[in-house]
């Protein structure tokens, strides 16, 4: 009983020395919660912004709930509380005073530790509750908002604790404030920085590297709290965006959906607390004022930071010298030496000490050079890897036809990544989701994809020069052992027509790539807001049944081969504006000559499909030749203007509207060198339309006038 009473007495005494962070946190949170909510929910503010009561309640939920401020404040508060509480360890006189008191080291630690948590938690709890009171007084509060705000306080506490424990560990390992802050920053960001650097090394040295993983470094980093915090934010944002914020259907999703991130946070909290406690118990009393409290830790930290810093120097020099490898080596060597001098100077407060701990310097240098050679010489065979057909369970491929047919996927922006609803609303660049959705299992298709990969390796990645036209593509192999491998390929249409025909004939590929399966057609058809048809020049709003059109279009896709559309320009494009939840997407359907069922349906609806050159009433036709070297200004490219009706007609009959070319599967036959600008007098105001000349149809007089052989 006496011990318990003494603990609380010590807690009260310690809190008297921690009034300033308590006061600062209280003032900040007072303005963030009660004041901001009262300003946001003023009747005139709601009226001026045209918000409904429900929208005002949503905004209140966001302000009182878990948002970026919650994490930023928790991180800053954790660092302040840890340093302010345990900062006495930086000063020998304060350490001696603390040691002279009749208090066990364990109780001293936990008194300071608990007080730091209370300094953060109490102002948070009070001001969030006060914010709820203000929102309730303004009639913009629901029971769900209050419950969610309390849950958010708990979630914010987890963020606080993980950074709090990591900063305490940094305090225990160092002997002054500056080194503590540097150590905290290193702990928080080392793995993240190393992953970013290694991603950049992959990108610079491996031709087949796919940068999709550059976007996932926050999620992959397991030692830094930023990983779990980032994942927690992403999960909460997605859950709140795809569900009505009413508390009835969201709680289970919110709790279950955030468990992975919360689990990682809890694991980090336990591990960093254990390390901080061990370091506290073993910390030498005479460590106050040193750079590092433990002599043995200097070498390990130095080797790890030499690796990180030298690779940064390498990347900087390589980028400045336009990827020249000589400068990369200079940057690597300079980085190793500079980091050695810098680390020893920080450790010993003496520039002359730069040669100390040679073994750890050697280890850091070997690690750095080994990492460089791993990428530069491709020791792992990364760029040469192509799996065997027998090892592959299924594949997915996105072929870069450079057309507009694959710009917008339903998968991109309308997938609930938190709870498996394929048509819910979310944010973010998810252009690689097609690879995750597509699963091609046919052995012939797998063999065709692997053949494309092998040709890509043989043609470009192994250093062979080629003038062939290549399409930048991405493939993902899912092996039978469960491993996923993603690679970039260059697909050569000239020598890969058989493989492309095999892939195009796979109905799983068709339905995945074009999103034309039965379920998707059903969802899209019920959500179409407007349908337009363009023949390349004119846009017409049409009234056709979207489901019937899509079914006819899918039937044509099933009959389509790559050979049938290679290099062909569509006769027109059907565009659907589709409303999905609270947003719109635009999906395009290029109509080719071979799509007979689609054409028959559109003609049956009274549409005039093709553009006709004779319908253009041109005042002049301007042909521009961009195949001229060393032209400094765009307007200096040679051009000829034609006004003779016969010549204009011949030119127009050899043209294709630019807007249709962008939907072609293989634009190799179009060289982008001969552009045509047509001044058209069909409208009350003269317009200028852009065309491109089909190379094999360029009139002889145009070639003569522009000096084209």
C-alpha cells in the first residue's frame, strides 16, 4: 500500500515539472477541436458553402475522428514527451541527483513514462469531448460521431506510443539532445530510406524493373512506425469513403479492416518498449554528454549509415552525370569516405578521429560496394529471368499499345480495397490493378506470354541494339509456389503476331482487359448517364441501350484477333459516362471495321458511322513536315498550305482524324511526321481539325512540295 501511494506521489511531483508541454498541448487542441468545429458549423458557414446537415455531420466526424492531424500531433507529442521526460540523462549533475533519491530505477522509469502518456492523453480526451459538446450544441452531432471520436483517440494513442517508445530508445542510446533527435529520425526513417534507394537502384540498373513497387515502400517497411501509420490512414480513408458514415454498417469494417495495421503497431510498441527498457537498465551512469551511450553500438550504426549515405552519393552523382558509371563510382567512393569522417566526428567530437573503428568502416564499405555490384553486374540475373511454363500457375499481362482503350479501368478508382466490394469508390493511382485482377491459366496463353518475355530479353535487355518498334508492357507471373514476379517487357509486334493472337483469343484476357464480363456489364449498364458517338470529327449524343450495345461489343471482342485490328484505325468511338457512387468515369469503346455485330446494332439505331472527306467544307489544308532535324522552334517546321479543291480533296482522302488514331492498337504505320490542319467552314465559326496522313497514301505533289523522298 505504501509503495502504491508513493508511486502516485512521485507521479504528482513529476507532473509539476511537465506543465509546459501539458499547457502547449491543451492550447493547440483547444483551437483544433472546439474552436475549429464552432467556426466550421456556424449556420452562415454551412449556408455559404451550400452544405446539407448530413454533409456538416460528415465534416464534424472527420474533424473529431482519425485524420492526418491526429498522427502528426501524436508523433510530435511523443518526441517532446520522451525527450522532456528522460532528458535528465543528458546531464551528469541531474543524473547524480536522481540517483541519490531513495527511488528504484524501475519506479523512476515508470513514473516518467506514465506521466508522458498522461501529458498527451488528458488534453486530447478533454478537448475531443469538448468538441463533441460544441457539435451537439450546434445540432451536428450523432452518436456515431462520438463513438468514432473515442475510437480515434485510442488509435492516436497507439501512434503516440510507438513513436514514444522509439524516442525513449534513442534517448537511452545517446547522450545529448541533438544526437537523440538524429537517432530518432534514423530509427523512424532508415528502412524507408533504404527501400527508396534500393527501388531507385532497381530502376536505374534493371531494364525489366516495374516501378509499381515504388509506391508501396511505406506498406513494406516493417521496422519503422511510418509503415503501420501510413497503412492505418489508407485503410481508414478507404473504409470511410466507400461507406455511408452512419455507424450502422461501418463498425465491423472499421475494426476488422484496420486490424493488420493495428497489429503491426502493437508489435512495434512491445518490441521498442522492451529495447528501451533493456537499454535503460544497462545504460552507463557516465554516459551523460557523450554522443553515444554504448561504445559497441557505434560501429554497427556507422556501418549501416555508411551504406545508406554512400548509396545516396552514388545516385546523386549518377543523375548529375546523366547515368555515367564513372561518376557513379566516384560518388560511391566519395560517399563512403565522407560518411566515415562524418560519423567519427559526430561520435568523438574530434575531426582527427576520422580513422577510428576501421573494421566497421571496412564492413560498411564492403556492404556498399557489394550492393553496387549486385545491381551494376546484375548478379541475381534479375533482367535475365523468365520462368518456365511448368513453374507458372497463371499470368497477367498489360500490353502497352499506347492507345486510349486501356486508360480507364473500373478497377482503377472504383474498388473497395478494405472490404472486397469491387465497385465501391476510392482514391489513388491503381493502374496496375488490372494485373492483379487478370488470371490467365490457359497453357497456350502462358506459353505465348513467356515467349514474348524471352523475345524482350533477347532483343533489348541484353544490350542488343534494335530499330524495331516496341510496345512497353508489363507482365506478372504467379508461380505454383505462390511467389509473384512482375517484369517490364518490350513487345515487338513485327515478330510476335502469333503470340499476340494467342493472347487476344483468350476470353479471360478479353473480359479482364476490357472489363466486359457479365457482372461488369450489368453494373455499368445500370449506371450509364450519357452515351456519345464520334466518327473522329463530330460528337453526337445517342440514345441506345447500353447493355445491348456492350453485349454486341463483347461478342465482337470474342471473335477479334490481333491480326484483324493490327494497325487499323477505328471508324468511330462510343463513349459512356458512367456514374459510380459519388463520381463519374468515362469508358471508351472503339469500333473497328471487323466489329460487324456492333456496327449492325449501331446502324439499326440510325447512326451514320464513318466520317466522310466530302462532308468537310475546307477553306484550306495545311500539311506540316516534322521529319526535319535541328529545328529550334515549333513554328519553323516546313509546311505547305493548299487551297485548290482537287488537291485538298486528295489530301483529305489520305487522312485519318487524330482522335481515332489514338484508339488504334498498333500505330507503327503512322509516323507522326506529316500532320494536316484543316480549316473547316461547316460551322458558323471556322474550326481547325487535326489529321494525319496515312504514309502509303501521301499524294505525290505533297512529297514533292515538302521534299520528302
